[in-house]
């Protein structure tokens, strides 16, 4: 009975493998010629290989070389950082939302040498509570700059100041009021408008522990509406010891690199509903000569059906854009309630934030929330302080 079942299976396989000349079933011995079966299967597989499944071809990544630490460094680093590529879902189709982004994004939630607040508001009923925290056991001095877009023909408006922080000291102020600390002989000027804040540690010794000492947080609130948006400042660590000379080289060797791409999971704009806001600021900035930074922003939007849409925009100094101005981010265009938004700066890498706005709760009231991005890959940039 077992032999007849094998014979029947072999006969069915012979029918399936059509076009094979070698007989599969041995007629005299009533057994299975397994060598003929394997030859037939090989012929079939060879014919199937004529139409292979598509496979992505890995793109070789350039290997960064360094000639050594800058002349200001007093000792060589004890550890080296490698920058393997970070893959995103999908095949390498030459699109922003797919492929690979080389380099390393800056690690967050750590004491840093440079921090960036991408969203500072002091306008009408809205104000911002800013907090700096010295996490080291040493006194530090911090060089800070507010930057906002003053419009044509003024370009970027910059307001600089220096504050001192004692060991483990927090310093907090309202953007509209500023602050004055007679103990450390430092003051913060008031700020008006919508912009960003960059702060760099100026250590008195070259050790890394003196550089990487700062963290920050901001809360933007509306005194009438009652909504708040709280977020942590984006931090960049110093990677090798050395003096602070004003130029913060975010190259992945001296300091951590800027992110190559920003990834957001966003709510699309509903018809008749509130519109979320996209906040962007450039990593590359010359605060010494007050030269405005202008960059094109490439956008890829992936809806819930994994359909990819593309768009682009352009801004100078600082950008706050409503989703209502970006037609691609509407539900009527994408067909879904949520989307995966991927951003990349062309002339300068970006730092950004999305302010989600949506109706909810029993009374269908307006709610706001800070939407921090996932940082992917690394891209070099230079921030020059006076």
C-alpha cells in the first residue's frame, strides 16, 4: 500500500513537471526513480530562475577618514565611534522615505555640550517657560542665541547672551520677561516673536565632563486657551576633549552630527478640523556674521496603505507652517487619518517638532501635544558662535 502511494505521488509529480523527457516512474520495478525526479525538479527550478524576485542592491557607503583631532585638543580620544548605516523599511528605490541613511544621529536624554530649543514663542497670549540645567559638579558658562525670522528685508533677528550656572543649578525664565541673576552676574534679555534658542557650553577646562553638562526643557502655553506644549531640547554631545573656540563642528568627530532625516507619525488634517503645525530650524548657522541659513526641505509622506507622496518647501532662519498650507498632509489627499512624515534638509540638516492639534474628549474640545521626531542617520553641520 505504501509503495502504491509513492508511485501515485511520483506519477502526479511527473504530470506537474511537464516537458520532462526522462520517465519518473520505473515501469518494470514499479518503484520510483528518484534521480529522475531530482533532474526534473532541477530543470523546473532553472526555468523559474528566468524571472527572479526583485532584490535591492546594497549601496556602498563612504568610509569617513579623519586626520586627527584639531589643534586645540589636549589628548586623543580613548574611544572611537563607528557610523554604520541605518536602514529604513522598504527597498532602496532612490526615494527619501526608503534606502539607507549613513552616520549616527545624536543620542538624546544625555548631558550635552550644545542644546537647541526649536520652538520658542512670546506673542500675544502665548509665552514659553525655558529651563536650563547644569548636570555637572563645576561652574559653567553658557553662550545662547535666540533666532527668529524677521521677514524681508531684515532676514534673521539674533539676540545673544551669556549665563553662568553653578554646579547642579537649574535656571528658569519666561521668554517674555527674561531673567537676571546677580549671583552669577548674568542676565537673559526678553524675547518677542516665534523662533528658536541655541545654547553652547563654554568650559574652563578641555575635559569632556566640562563640555557635556547641559540639558534643557521648554513649555509653550496659551494663557487664555489653557493648552500647553512641552518638549525636551535636542542635545549634541562633545566627543573629544579640547577648548571651546566658538565653532561647534557637528561632524561626528568633534561633536555629534545633526540628524540626516526626521521621522514623524502625524495626524492628517481633517476637513473642518484643527490643523497641526510643523516647526523647523536649520542645524547649520553662522551666528558670528549673522548670515541667514536658507534650505529646501524634501518631504516624503507614507499613508496607511503604504502609498508614497512627495512634496517640498523652502524656508530661511526658522519656519512654523500649518498643515493647512501643506496640501499633501490632508486626509482628502492621503485618504487616511495618520501618515508617516519623513523630512530631509538639502542645504542644511534640520531640527524640528510637530505640534499635534486635534478635537477629543466628551466635549470635543481642542487638544495640543508635542510630537518629537525619530532621528535617523547623521549629517555634518557647523554652528559658529561669536
